C-alpha cells in the first residue's frame, strides 16, 4: 500500500527565514497538500543535535494540531519510535499515534518521514482523557530531584527541565510542590504523599515501557507529565523513543543490559524503596514478558512497518544508512527482544 504523501509548499522568503533561525523555534507560514487538499500551516525545524543534520526534522501545525515529521536520520530501521509508541498502549500507557509518510518540500521528495501526533490538548480530547495541565520534560534536569546532576548544586528552579504547555497558574505550583515534597518530607509521610499525588500504576507502567524498550534517555527527559482532571494525580506519557530496540539515540548498537531494570531518576529510586510498590512494578514487568513484550506480538508489527516503507527506503539516497543495513534491522530488533527478555527475567529475581 503506498504511503500518504505530505507535500509542503514553502516560499523562498520563508525558507530563508527557517535557515537563518535554524536553532530557534520560530514558525514560518506554509501550505500542506494531502490527497489534493491544501491547508495553511505553520512550520519550524525541530529536534536538538539533529538540526545540524543534512536531513532535517520539522514540526507542522495544521488546524491547531501539531504534528512532528521526523527524518529518523540516526535510526537505520526508521521504525523505532513507531514501534515503541505501538507498544506502550499494550501496557496501558497512552502514546502518540504515528504514521510513515512520503514527505515532499516544494515538489522535491525528502523520502520517508515518520509523522508523530503532538502531545497537546487534542491528544487528550481524542482519547477522552481529562487533563488539567501538561509539561514537557525537555532535558535531563527533569529527574524529580532538587540538585543538578552536572554540578550537584541546587537547581535554579524546581521546574528546571520542564516546558509548561497548558493549565492555569496554579499547576506550576502543584508540580513544584510535588517535586519539593518527594525530596524534603519526612520519610514517615513521603509514601502517602507520593500516592496521593501520583498515579503510581501509570508511572510504573511507563517505567516498564522505558526499561523494556531500552530507552536510556527516557527517564530524566523525553516524557510528558500531565495532571488528571478526574483523579488530580500526575501521569506520564512517553516521548522520543528513537534510541531503543538495541540502538542508542545516535544509532549505535548497544548491549541489551544498557538500561537497568529498575530504571533511573530520583522518584523511581524512591518508589523502589517501598516493598509493595516494588512488587507492583515486578508484576507489571512479568505480565509484559508473558504478553506484549514477545517476538510473537511485536515482530509482526515491526515487519509490517518495515515492509511498507521498503520501496521508499531503496530510492532514498539522502539517508545516513545503506539499504542493506535497513534490510538487516528486523534481525537487530528481534535479537534485542530475545536478549532483553532474558536479561529482565534474570534481573527480576534480584529486584
């Protein structure tokens, strides 16, 4: 089945503006054509180190909804984000929808891109999830601690590492209060405080997803955190899972034991210190190993994605990776699942 074509039309002046402001997040006006229908959109570059790559990634806002168009330049399979976001709902954690598309700019093919649904108000509305606030964890200061890991000094703000997206003014205060409380309250009060403000089942499921997929960068950044309007508790959503399934965020092959089964960050360490919460987490991992985190469940999804984009990858000369390396990625992902399952099973006995 052919990929959907997303065709951006950007004027010369807007293109120059994009290039001139490569490292900022300013949008320029553009048009997007899909199936013969033209819409007015806003577009900007997105990503961190990837903005310096020859094949850029973009954020496009159309009809008040943001979509990310990722070149996935460091991922030879082009599917690691997509496979991760297909996996998370299997363990009960909402994740962005994804779709591989044939991306074009001003009539020139850019090859295969991954379209990723932005996590914002419409994300929650589509899923009938009430959200009172939303924050993005944009760097490794979003580790729930009081101190910077780089300098070991007190952070300039308890919201360092977070980008506020929506919610009334009190939502910033509530998130700061949570971070302060898990760090400073007496131990006798801390567990009940955490459970009253955090959806522990959701957090542990999110943690299990990051651990099983092997996202080393997924514990102290690359997540969204929102407060449920129904329960008033904080909940997690994954983001940026390119460095998974046996490769890191630069595309290098990594060992299956790179990520500890207990995960990282201050809040996780605190939760793992409570025996019954640790048992709850172990049960989530055990259920995942029996059910969705298996070759039988995941490889058909991975191979369907790979087969769909194969003809386009063959024709894309702007990719970092060779076509031969792409064809071997199914084996890399399969071997990772086997290795990771064995490692997690063994480490569960010591957790």
